[in-house]
């Protein structure tokens, strides 16, 4: 199994949405319009307005990725069935509360985070605990591209071409003990570089570091990816540089960003959103259209692509986000109780 | 009450007309501009969300301005300011209508069944709808003719504006994923605005 390349299932047909080039071509040049509304009085909506201005560059400038994001060597995905979310949207619309609760805050502030040098420690119930450096992240395992749907618990979704390696490779490397039943993730938290960690208010009242967890079989599943890049280059900081988890059949908050420690354990690890609101966010957080969030429906989602207001981008949400190959892991689990 | 100016401030007809024109231009320009940029996919990654957020905020801000006008008119003093109050109030309703329309047409994409089930099942949307209906009632009864017809009932109906603000802020806070977010600033501003009218509010509760 280890040498055969795993291909995730895809079930998406959306012919009516456009790709990155068309998106850029459509952009209007509205550079110099002075545009200030009542709601720009406050910092966070000011950012929304700033974002509005930022988008009026020429299309040429926009497609160029900042040179600071290292181009990666990787095996390209052959999957052409899904319309990708444009690069600009993937890197400007993020939930990364360590930099603020507004979706545009990570893009505005994440550059203050140091991602190189980096140490990722893997320890706990294993024979060979190890640490991985920034360079190891790109060189230790062969990198490959995986085009995954990302379904946010807030009922929007994107399609992102990640570059990374399977988490299973990393776990095998440290030789887990048979007593290891869960994998706990801890992410970077540095008050000097992250305004949301420094100020409880800016960070949405969350206790940092952000922690997440998976069951061992979920962590070993070939879909579970450690991403180090997207769109062919190293991850932008706001997307969780230099290394993040991507678990495509679970809501986005499970896919922890900027990971510094992975610990193998025999106990179900605490997870940040579950601690904060246990009746709203469970440990499993599998995408499931029939289990609604207490405050909103999860039956459908809006796919973020292109086309502005008129895009007919609402689609039905699928069980496990359409990745039906994971279903067998949950055959004995009541998904309504274990949401 | 302390007065800020020794002589009452007067606003001439010309100034009033100019100021009102400007207010129309700013509010309609802002909401229209947002819509235009949204159509052209120039409102960030998710133009629908940006529009919902900015229109909701606009409604709340206009409501706060509406509520600050009469204490300001008393304290300056400048009775002519009162001639602007209805304009802001009706625009608060208009922004809320725009907010609801964007949500229904572009977020739910005209799935009316989903709209109804969301209104019933999501408390924060239920509260939004109640707020909207209150704003609608206040706007419909804001014309001079109706106001005169309603006599003293008018004031008792329009005292619901305080409840409206409270519910709008509740809807706002409830829509956020965690408690410590932007809406707290608005609660703070609302609190300050309310303290300027504390006499009135005390009176309201005594006579009820
Ligand atoms: C039936 C009526 C209404 C519906 C269906 C509705 C719906 C919504 C929705 C879907 C959101 C966004 C939640 C999110 O995803 O973040 C929202 C936010 C908001 N709404 Fe409403 N709303 C209604 C009425 C109102 C009214 C009457 C006001 C104000 C007077 C208002 C003010 C706001 C504000 C301030 C926000 C938060 C904006 C932000 O987070 O930046 N809404 N509403």
C-alpha cells in the first residue's frame, strides 16, 4: 500500500464556475474610487474595506504569488474534475483566530509570524520520538499535490490544491506503540507575533495554543495530509505555514494550522472548539448535512469560486464532504451523537 | 441639564436641504456601491458575506445615530436637528431590508423553504426577523399624517425603538462564533447612547 499512490474520490460537477484566469480577466479596475461607509468606523470592518481596495490591482499583479513563497517540487495531481477556488481567495479569506477573528485579519497580520526556522516535534507513545526542521518539511518525504474540498463549519467551502505528504508517513517514522489510540496536535502560539494570542479580545476569547486531535485510524488514513504548500508554492502564513493538517472529510477547524507538536496518546485529546462550545463543536466534526449546527443548517454550502453575487454557488453538502471512502471507519459510531 | 452652547443653534433651510441630500447620497452611494462591487466580484473572497455584514452594520449604526439625535438636540441645544431623525430611522429600516434581501436572494439563493426553516430554527435569525418587523412598523408610522392620527399612541409605539436596538445587538452578537467579537464595541456605544437618555428610560419604566 505504501508505494501505490492513493487517489481520493471526487464527485464534483460544476461546469458553470470559472477558473483563475477568467476570474482575473473579469476584474474591474476601480483603483481610485474613494469609498467609505459608515461601517468603516471600526477596525474589523475597516479591514473588509481595505480588502475591497486591495482587490483593485491589475490582474497581472494579482496572479503573481509573492516570491517569498518558495516554489516546491512535487508530483502534480491529475484530478481536473473540480473547479479550483482562485489563489487570491484562498489566501485572503481565512479563519486563523490567532491573528484576529475577521476573515481578512490573517492575510493582514500573519506575515509577522516566523516560520523558518521551525521545529515540529513528534513524541508521546512511540519508539522513536523525533523533531523535524523547516527543511525536513520539504525534503524528508516526497511531496504530492492533492486537490481537496475544504468545508468550513460556517457553511462555505473551497477547493484547494494542497501540496504535502500523508500524515501516516510521519507517524510510521516514529513507530507508534500499540497503546497509541489518538493523535494530538498543538499549534504555534506566540504573543509577540500573533495579536490574537496577545489580546484575548482580538483572539475571540480562545485559549491558545489551539489544539486539535484525531483518532489513530483517522490520522493514518491516506486522505489525511500534512500540507506544506498550496498552488505549487510553500504555504502563505495565513494558510498555516509552514505545515498544517488537512482532513478533507471533517469541518475546517479540525485542520489545524502551523503545527509545532504532534503527540501520540491513549486518551482522547482536548480540542479547542469543543472546549469553547461543546454543544456546537464535537470531537469528530465529520461533515454531515443531516446534523445541523445549533445556530445554522449544514444541509447545503456556498462554494467560494468566482462570479460575484450572481454566482449560483449553493450546493448540497455531502456526508463526509463526499469522501465516502472514510465511511467504514465510522460504521459503529452514532454520527448524530458523535458530531 | 448642561447645555453645550450658550445660544440655541439654528439650521437654515438651505443647510438642511444640503445636509439631507448629502445623507441620501452617502447612504445610497454606500449601499449601491457595495452592490456594484459585489456584482463584479470585487468584495473579497465571499461578496455575499461581505454584503450581509456591511449592511447589517450599517443598519445598526444608523439606528444608533437615530437614537443620539434627540439627546443631542436637547444638549446643544439645536431643535432643528430633530428634522433629521426620521431620515436616519427610515434608512436604518432600509439597510435592514437590503440586508434581508441580500441574505434571501444571494445567500439562500431564493430557497424560501430554507428561509422559513432558518427563521424558525435559528434563534438569532428569529431575533433578526422580530427586529426587522419592529423597524418596519416604526417606519410605516413615521409619516406626519399617520403620526398625527395616532396621537399619543405614536409615542408609545415608537418607544419600542429601544427594544429594537437591543434585539438588533442581540442578533449581532448571536451571529458571531464566539462572544468576544466586534459586537461588543456596539454594545458599548449603545450603552453610552442610552446613558444620555437615562431620564427618559427611567420615566418609561416608571409609568408602565
Ligand atoms: C429577517 C431578518 C434578518 C435576517 C434573516 C438576518 C440574517 C443575518 C445573517 C445571515 C447574518 C450573518 C451571520 C454570519 O454568517 O456571520 C446577519 C448578521 C448581522 N445582522 Fe442580520 N438579519 C436580519 C435582520 C437584521 C436586522 C433588522 C438588523 C439590524 C437592525 C441586523 C443586523 C445584523 C448585524 C449587525 C449583523 C452582523 C454583521 C457582522 O457580523 O459584521 N440584521 N444577519
